[in-house]
C-alpha cells in the first residue's frame, strides 16, 4: 500500500481552508497555504500530489501562482485545480490555458469537489504506476537501465554536493552463453532472476540500486560508500551467487554459476555524470574476466 496522497489547499480565507480540509481529510493528507508565497514554498518543499488553488488572493493571485509553479522544475508536474469565485467562461478558459487540470466555481457543491479531487488523485496514481513500470526490467523485476541512468544522475549530484564517494559495480555472469546454449533461454532467464533476487536481498540502503544493465550484465550503485566497503559488498555478492549452487557443467571456471565483478569508487565533481565511473568499473570487470573470472577487481584511481 502506498502512502496517502497529499493535497495542498491554497486559499486566503480561513473559512474556505477549513471547509476544504473537512471535505478532503478522509481522501488524503491536506496541507494548507494562505497566500501565494506560502503556496510556492509548500509546493516545492512538500511535493503535494495535487493543488487546489484559489484565484482571488491579495499580493499574488492564483493565476500568478500557477505561472510560477509551471515555470519551476520542482513543481511543474503537480496538477492544479482552480477553485474560484470568478466563474465566467473566460476566467475558466484562462485558468485552463495556464495549465490547470480543472476549474471549480465557488460557491462549490461539496460532494462534487470531493469526487473531482478523487478522480484527479486516481489519475496521479495511474500515472505513477506507469512511470514505475517503465523503470522496471520485466524479466527480473528489478530496476532497468533507464532507472539506473536516472538514479545515477541524482546520486552523482548528491555525492558531489556532500563531497562523498560513489561506488559502482558491474556484474557479469560467467559463461552465460554456454549455459543458454546448453539449457535453453528459459533456463538462462531463470538464472538472471535468481541472481537479481539474491543481489536485491543484500543491497537495500536508501539510494542503493541493483539494476539489470542489459543481457547478463547487472549494475549496483552504492552512494556514500567508500571503496573498501563497496569492495567487501562485491565480494559478498559474488560469494552469495556462488553459494546458490546452480549447476553449470559447461563452465570452465567452476561447476556452478558464478559472476565476475568490476568496480570503481570516486568522489563525483560537478552536476554532470562523467563516463570515468562506468568506464573504470568496466575496465576492472575486463581484468576480472581476464584473470580467470569468479572474482572481484576494483579499479585504481
Ligand atoms: Mg480568495
């Protein structure tokens, strides 16, 4: 079950704020703002799922507020419903032109507001589900390459800001082709699922990520992790996979399925992901394979 949705109610009149809170608190968590400035601040800090926005307010009216929300990367995705005493078709049209998803005239009919909010929250929920599905590898049900790229960018920036190390490992299944050729692709797929499950069970701090990078290659991202700790984690993963004791009679490395791991640790600089992290881990993986596979090699830097 996901956390309840959060709705930001923006209205300069206390009575309206109270009325809307009363109306919605069974559907969602309600947060309040009594003017445009507070609305902008709360929207960017608390990332509500939906905003109910009054139009007539002193200092900054609702039309101005929505323009600012839509001009800010942190808030442009949040759907806005105008709740306004301005009820002419031209006001409504203006509101929708500015990017609102709906326009409710005051005085409003409470059950209608509740139902419209419910419908918009349902859309938000469906959109999230689709976004999440688009980030999951359908075979192994762990993060896919796209999710890896997104998370690498955000963790790179986070580590760059705090001057912390970021570690990456790339994991490759040893002699996977020989396994597939001998046992078929369905059996090969099962190996990939087992490995994904094993690694996901070991790696799970906030910000850590296990992803299928492509084919029989996985990537593990460990933010705020020093080289030594990351390398120990890589050894742990390698050992766990060997300990699954999945027979692989066609591997010259071992009688069971094994993996080779290449890793790299660096302290990110700047906001753009540099290729040296991946390239370093990839070069280390190459060395691990050349030296006989079923081992961990960490790139020097
Ligand atoms: Mg007002």
